[in-house]
């Protein structure tokens, strides 16, 4: 009798042990992970780190400390096959040689400021001009070209990298020392969540964004012209020939800018007002329609790719979203070999040239304030 008892106890222990291993194995599958490795060194000898993040569902995000750049983001198609949908490079050298802001964190002021000048508190500030006579994406040495500090952590929501940068007074002509944090999170809800915060010791304009180029068919797999796009906007910003806003908000009704219902991105290129000496395509800021508070998280856009079934939804606290269709990509070295229309950008932001446009929401950050902005790119398939 005692022997039978011991046998039953042993069998029970084995069952518990096997089930425990199965539970542990399953739990391990549901844990986000982060690894860190060297990505190389700058010409000044500064080491650049690569972070590999995986969420509980197997999505993969790679980022580097140069420019707080998204190198790649792998998401599944309808059959569960992972592909990288973000244009980028696999070597540091290519980033250092120059590129059109692939995956970069952009600032101190993203988009354009007319003639590189603005007036603040009766002082005129002159910024570096790097887009003809205008200032673009923070200037010659914007945040996309600096080395950020980074720390990684995992929580119940997923894998996170917190980048930080101390932007000095006078950098590219901007006033004030600005402390910036950019938290990139690959969540277990299959989202790329981006949170920006900043403080300053002197009044300064600030407008941060991420500059990912997306192709839901996979980076390098053809163009994005057949992607279906919805933008939650009744108005877009009218621009001059140098892409500086005129200050007018145009109604999208009966125009190539009406994406309130789904349209293929390239289906109405010929209806876009031609801009002298610029290639055909979108490079325009849309005014996000809001039903709630001005700075609440709001649905901004959705993109579908019928062949793969991939869907990307965009939510943001920002008032605008810039649609850019990779018009200037030409297959050359500076374009990383990517051809025209190989990727599209949906850059959430405040309006371009806001420091010179009194009708636009102010982008001036004061010492007693904190700048906050959040954008979520959510990935699904059908």
C-alpha cells in the first residue's frame, strides 16, 4: 500500500513538473526582450549602439543611438510572415554618409521655417538654412545627426528605449538649453509608441517628429502608390512653391487632398497643384480633425496594403500630419538606393513655419512649461 502511495506521489510530481515547464515555456514566449550591441563608431570615435527589441507577439524593432533612428520594424502579414516595413540601412557608414532622414528623430523644429528666421520676444533669431533659403528639420546638424544617450527597460506594456539629449543654447541658431526625452516603445499590443517631452531654460520653438519611411509590402519591395490611405482631415495647409505655408487652410473637398475615404496614394498625383521645380507627389501638412480636447490622442490616419493584408493606424496628440510620398528619392547613394515613391511618411507634428504664422497654434516652449507629444503607430492585418 505504501509503495502504491509513493508511486502515485511520483507520478503526480512528474505531471506537475512537466506542466510547470510548459507554463514557463509559454510565459517565456510572452515576454518582450531587448538586446544591445555595438553598431560601430563615428569619425570622432563615439560608439553607436544598436538596440534589438522584440515584443510578446514576435514583432521586432531595431534602433540606434545616432539620431535616435528606427533602423527597421518587422511586422507580420496576414499569413504571419514577418517583413521589415521601414526604409533604412544595415550599416552605420551609410547613415553617416548622409540620407533623407530615414527613421530619424527630427528637431529642434521639424519641417520648414521660412528663410531660417523668426522673431521671439523682440529678438530676431537666424537659423541655419539647409533647404534652399529655408530651414528644414532642425538645420545642418539637427537631432537626426547627434548621438543620443539611451537606456532600455521592459515593463508589462512591452520593450522600451528612452533616448535623451541636451540641446545647447545657440545650437543651429535656436535659443535656450533644451532637455529632451524620446521614448520609443514596441508594445505588446503591436504598436510603435513614441513619446516626446522637453523642457527649456529660455523661450524657444520646438516641434519634434519621427521620420520613418513606410512600405507595408516590405522595404525595397516596389513602390507605395497602390497603398490605400485614409487621413482624418477636412483641411490641409496651402503652400508656396518652396513648400512654406501661405497661412491658409484649404478645404479638402473635391481635391486630391481628400483622404476622408480610402484612396490609393498615387491615384490622384496629376491633380495635385504643380509646384515649380519639384517632383510630383505629396509633401503637405493636413489638419487633423478633432472631436475632443485639442491635445488629446486622436485617430489621424490609416494605411492598408491589400496584397499582404498589413494595416497601419496612426493616433497622435499633435494637430497636424505631414504626408510625404518619397518624391525626392532617386535611387542614388543619398537615397540609399531606394527609388522614387519607395516609401511614404506620415509625420505627426505642429504646423510648419508656426513661429512666423500667428494664425497657427504656438510652438513656443517657455521655461515654466513642458512640451509633450505622443504618437502611436498600430499594426494589424486582415
